[in-house]
């Protein structure tokens, strides 16, 4: 039986590799479409307002979107140094300092 490596540093490193491979720049309209898909089943979701606020606070921002092997998605706005992570239908949150630092490093090499 194969065991899963539950070391947090290993998991974060694997997620970073996946984001590096999947990251792409999104327009404001494309990111709005991601939000529509994300909240399609629950327009009253408590994070919908936060997501919409993120969009309205950054109407001309450069947005970057990546997905990990375990379906986490990250969105980062480089001008504001702000980001969010979400796991569709499971959870969402603010991208912390470690995640923002990783995103800055990743987009430098695009």
C-alpha cells in the first residue's frame, strides 16, 4: 500500500510546482467568469462578496491563476500583492504571505 506524504513543506512544494506548470495571466473578464463558475451553485456563498470585492478593487490589475494537482486554485493580483485560494465547493481564503511570495517568484519567470 502506498502512503501519502503528509509533510506540509512537501505538500506546499508540490503545489508550487503544479502552479508553475498551470499558471496563466487572466483578464478581468476571464477572472469574473471564474467567479461565476465558482459560485454558480451558491450565489449566497459567504465568499462570493469577498471574491466580487477583490475584482472591483482591482479593475485594471494583472491577475494570475493557477491550479494544483489536488484541485486548489490560486488567483493573484500583482499590483496589489493580494491573492485568494479556493477549493471548489469546499473552501476559500486569503492567500498568505508565503503564498504571495511564491506567486511573485513564479510570475517573474513568465
